[in-house]
């Protein structure tokens, strides 16, 4: 369900396949025309969406456009109106890849080097675009933690300098070490920036010295760490600089890891001249939406939303669980199954449209695998007043029903959900209820807008996020029963005179920021890049809600820490404990406001 990959395809090949499959779609769509939900239609939809020809439906790719066109044609055939001002498509922007601009690095003074890009050094993906000359300091592992009583920056002046730090931490071989949660490149870069450094240099630890590979340039789904350059340099280069200054790099590392005590110092007589430029390349992708109008004069302007994401991992990428040469990840269960369910439900409900009181909006989201981007954009750019949405049903991985076990999330988000689900279960389904409204799929975007949700899911399996998630493993008979069950539950929401009430369910650790002991209750908004940490909402009763924060706010300062993105916020939280009071500055529209939060335990 959540991943990031970027694949380029030759224009000629793209044109050929788009032409080929637009023809294929037309022929195929004509064969799927029964208004009833059937296992055969489910299977055929998934077989097409999860075919090799669609190359894993990666967000922003040409092949996801083929899938989107297929969904549009099915909506048209079912008689749905376009959801977006005369169009079935809603474009949204996203960062598709990173490209290097002008990057250079020179060492001068009593030792001189001009390093080669991608051979001797590489910028880190989140480095800001800056240019400067500065002195060098060595700062061990670049960790500063009062909780762990360890500070590589103690008594070290790094103002306007560049710090050299090891990757990992002093307990790198202990998978349960408390250092692990504060050892990421991003956190170390934020620490260095907040200490006043202009740049940070990462080097590999001694266990990697034989290959000494540089990190790959790969977008991690978050923005830059502002006002600091971050680069990865070959260990051999730093070894020579330190040796010239009278230090042995391997001995320094060994001493720190054995004693668990910092050993930091300034490096005299050496300057670094550094320029970093990493450019974020913006692309477009699309959501697909169709509208089925209700007939009740009083209720037809209220809506049930039914949704599923249709993107997957393309040829793999960082969230793939497959180790090996790139292969197409077809995503039959994740989430061609949910998309097929969306198409079948649109067809079924359209066939009984004269009996529907409320209207129904059907949405196929993309960008789910890289951070719920499509659904986040949609709820902030909704085609009707979003307060008129009475509920949202989400389907993600519903094609592997085993032992009749169906998991339903969101059952605590409205007071009558469990009764309705139990009453309508005449399909021999073993239901497992989970009350939470937030979770790792698109319903979270709607629950953040205080909309009751239900999320249907048949569970993970050994093919999850692997090339082996193919259509021949789909339990289409089981999915048919699930969709008929969802139809019956939908009927209650569509035709009941009273809309479902909304209940705020306290979030558990799952899906929450876990690098801190404290709970704040903010809900991230992943739609678009901003300078800060943007909120899509706050949990009722949380410290954020009590203090007065709300959806749309952008946190730009947390205590003494500048906040550029979600990762900065995560690190800033780790410096506090339950009961602490912290000043928070947010940007609300064009205005800056300050709030005081009293932090709570998880």
C-alpha cells in the first residue's frame, strides 16, 4: 500500500501502448455489462488492471492513465455523471523525482581536494540549495539527546560551520537500541541545522569501509531541510583530512562506540567550499470520479462516498518487499481488487438509482502508495460542499478472502456501524471490527474532515508489495460476497432519513508518529509541499485541539526548533516528555499565531 518509484518510458512506446490499450479497453468494456455483481466480472476487471501491460500502475506514469481511462469508461457505461465540473478526471500535483543541478565540493587549506560528483560525494535528497565556504568540525555520530545523556555537540561551536558525522549510532549493532529512533539522516541534519551549522557531511562507518558506497538520490516523500546543505562523502576522503590533522578515523569511531562517550573537535587549517542543488520535479496524476444522483428532494444533496485507490508500485521501488532485479508489481489485490469493487458497486447502484434517496460519489484515487496524495488533494478540493458527505466507504485489498474473514476498520466512527454491519451480514463473513478511523489508506483523508468511515480489508499476505501479487490468486467468489455485503450496508446509509453521526476515536500507536513519547494529536496533510508541517486536522481532546490548533494550520516552530516539514516536527517532539508545556507557532492564512500546548503521554 505505500511506496515510491519513478520509471521513464520512451515516448514512442508510450504512444503505441496507449493506442493499443485504448482499443483493448473498448472491446473489453463491451463484454462486462451485467448490472449484477458477479465473480466473473470482478475477475475480468482485475485481470486487466493487474496485467503486465499496465506495468504496475505507478502514480504519474503513462500506464496509470490507461487505467484511469478504463475506469472512466466503466463509469460512463454505468450511467454516472462526471464528478468534476464536466470531467471524470481531477488532476493533482506531486513530486515525481529529483534532479541534480550545480553541485561542487572543494577542500582547501593545508590539504586540497576537488571532489567529483557521484564518485567522491553526492548531495542528500533533502539538502537545501545553498552555496558557501566554511570551516570543518568533527561531531562523532551527530546525536544530541538529553534523554540518552549523550551529546556529540557538547562544548562544540558549530555556528556557520560544516559538521562531519558518522552514519548510524554508537550502538548500531543493537536492533533494540534507543539511539535507533534518532539516527536517521534527516534527524541528524535537523539537529545540525538547529545547532547553527551551515552544512553536514555524512560518512560510512567502518563496517562499510570496504565498499564505501554513496547513498542513492531518492525522494522520500517530504520536503527539504531548509537552510542547510547535506552531503555524503567517501570515507577515504575524510580519512585523509583527519589524518592530516593528526587523527585516525577508525580509532575515533572505535573509541566512541566502546565508551559511549562523544569525542568531537574542530579541524584547524581546512575549509570547505560547497554548493548543493537538488531540484524537485513536479508531475501530475489524476483521480477519477463519477456521480450517481439521488432522488429525494431533501436528501439528494447529501452524499455517500465510495472509494478505492488504483495506483500501485510500478516496477518496485523503496516500498517493495521484493529483493532482486526490478519486476512489474501488478498489485492484483493491492488494489486492483478494490478498484474492481468500485466499478461493480457503481454499476449495481446505478441499476437501482430510482430507489436511492441520497447521492453517491465514486472515486478512484491515485497517489495512495506514496502518501494518500490523491485522496488528500480531493478532500481539500472537493466537487461538492464536503460537509454534505455523510460517510465514506473505502476498499483496499479485498480480493484474498480466507476463512471468510473480513476486517472492517472505522466501526467506532459512528454509533450504529456495528449494528448495521452485523444485521446486514447474511454472506457468512466472519467480521473483525476495529474502531479507529485513521489507518494506512484513503479513508484517513476523509476521517480527518470529521466524516464517519468504514474501511473493508481482507488482510495482508505473503504476496503483499511483491511481484507475485497476481490476478490468478484472487478469490473472486469471496469478493463477490463482500461487495454484495457492502451494497446492503450502503443501502442503509443512502436511504436512511438520518445521516450517520460522527464520533472521534482516540488514536492508538498504529499510524501515529512514533519517534516521541508524547502525544499531540495532529493529523498530517500530505497534499502539496509547504514550508512547515501542514495539518489536515486535529484529534478531538488532544493537546493540539485543546490549544486551539485546527486543520489548515502550518506549524513553523515547535519550542526552539524551526519546522520545515513533518520530519522536523517528529524530531522536535522527541525532545519533550509528557507534562511539558511548549510554545508552538503556526501560520494560519497570512497570519502567524502562537499557542501553548501541554503535552500528554501516548
